[in-house]
């Protein structure tokens, strides 16, 4: 492939001049331009404008579940645009495709979740959930129930409320103040959440915060079934059930953030399905369209919807211009059909087991690796100065970034987890096969070996 390097450099200069990147060191972009300019993609592989090919080992932003280049999704979008390009769902208006999608989500969602409110993405979905639960308690004559408890290392988005709910400090450091009424607990304190007051961190557990603040002031608890950005942290068995019981005992709503874990990523259709737990509200985005177009949703039971209906007078003053966008809904419907027809949830479970075996192999093989973990195709490996004692490297060394740069040299794209954590996420598209899993592990192992030679 002949590459016009002059044109590539011109693109980099235009990028530096006109494009403000999200979640990017601004100085890095201004000094050297974008690291990669993507051009095309198919399956689990992406190509850049310089002719390089990479395995996408993290599904872009954990969202390209059915892989790249699916003509079925392009056809669904094209057909819908030509038929009904846009329709508003404000003022009691609707259209067929949003109705069909809401019906389909009711079919695949856990338990009694059968009503959907549509958004444009994950931040909007979580923000919507906060507004719904606070609105609910206000309608119930209990406006004091307004506090939201999240978890440290939890990530829920970058809107005002979702930034406040996020338990990763870097996202809060950007702003001058956070929204009131948000609290954070130490994640996955199973015994404390089950009521063990002798636990050394009991006061910082969800149960401890409820006791301190008073259950009559808590509107909801929000958590990811598996924490994503904050470390791919998988809860111990019994934890999700303990939170469900805790919420029921204290008349508190349970919100699960399935933005990353939804639509097959963990080897079940939704993350909570791994523990047979049904939340009061479930937020989703990303995998609902496999990233082909922007869409999110919040699901609740018809029982909760009926309560809101009975208590309400006039409109619910919340909504987005693109709530229930026809084209996005058409793509989502076809995307879910692909997930079901190609049995990608089952494939995620099987390939996830293979991937975890590979991560364990890496943990055993190298002197700087530990804490291999995975649930379905959502995994990570940690880098330690001393894996036996879990002694960390100096954060200034940027070990995970170093390893990931080595991966890029070898044609593999991975991503670092929460800043300073020194962990690499591995989460390929759900269409990955056994040979590609082996290749991902091989490239990651070669990259770690190259890093360790620099020590």
C-alpha cells in the first residue's frame, strides 16, 4: 500500500490545529499530533492512514461488540434514514422502530425490567436515572431521599451528576465543585454489606454510609456490575445479592450501570445476570448499537412506571432531542439480532475463558505481572514492582503506558485503566475467535518481555 506521507502529516497538523480531543493529554497532542489516525476496520482489526493494521484488543471504548464493518448495520441505518430519518418522541409522539426496540429490550432484560427511556449515551443514561429516582421520591412526598451512593473506582460518565457519582478522582479534579448529595463507598466489602460491623472498613461501606446518613435520606445506590475504567474489578460472589437485600431492607433503589457490561460483554446478556440480581433501574449504552451510532437507555419495571404515572401531574420535564432516534433504534434492533443469531453471548463466555487462561499464563510467566482477572471478554492484567507483596511501581514511570506502547508496535491496541493503576485492559469484540485470542496474548506477552528488558 502506497502512503502519501505528506497528506498524513497535513492531517496531523489539521488535527492539532482544529480538534480538541477527549481524555487526551493536550500537550501530547499539540507536540506530536494524534498517535493514530484510523481509516478503516473490519472484524476485530483496524487500519490507519499510514497503512498499519492493528488488532483492536479493547473494542475501541469497550463498545464494538459485534465487530467492525457489519454491512447489516449499515443497511439498517440506510433503510431507516430513507424511510424516517428523524422523529421526536416529545409530546406523546412515537414511531414504530422505537416501539419495537423497547419491546425487544423488555424481552432480553432481566426480571421485570420492561420499560425503556432512551438517551444518546452512557452519561445521559446515568444522569437520567438519578433524576428519575429523585423525582420518584419527591412525588412520594419524601424529597429528603435525594442522596446517591456510588463506589470508589466506579465510573459513570462526565455530565454534572455522573461526574459527581464517579469515584475516580481525576474526573473530579477538572471541575471546581461537584453536585451535592453524592457519597462513595469502598467497593466489594462483602462482609460489611452483609452486616459485619467488626469489619475494619465498615464505616466506609455502603451499609455504613446508610447508617450514618440515615436510610430516609438515601435515594439510590449506583454501581457497575464489574467496574470498568476503575480497574476491571469483579465483585465477590454474594456481593450483588447483598446489595439487593440491603436496598430492599432500607427502601432504597438499586441502579446498575451496564454501559460496559451490557449486551454480552461478560458472557451473559447483562452483567447482573451473572448473579441473578434485578436492579430497580438499569442503564445501558455502548453495546446496544456496538458503537455504530449513538444510543443509550434506562430500563425500569412497569410497576415503577405505573407509580410514576399515578403520582404525576403534567409532563415529566426531562428528555433529549435524540431520545429514541429512529436510525439509532433501527441499528440497535439489528445489532441485538446479530448478537442473538451468532450466539455472541456464548462466544464471549467461551473466548473469555480462553482469554483468562492466557492472562493467567502471563501472570505466571513474568516478574512484573499479577492480578489477572476476567469475566467473559472483560479482562485485565496488573503490573507490579513486586507481585508477591503487590508493591506498585512509581506512577511517574507509566509502566502500563509503556507496555501498551510496545503492544502498538506489535499491532495490538490495548488501553490503560484508571490513571496510576498500572493495569492494561483486554476486551476484544465479541466476534473474536480462539486463534485471535491466542494472538492477543502472544503480542501482549512479547510486549511485557520487551518492557522487562528495560528494567
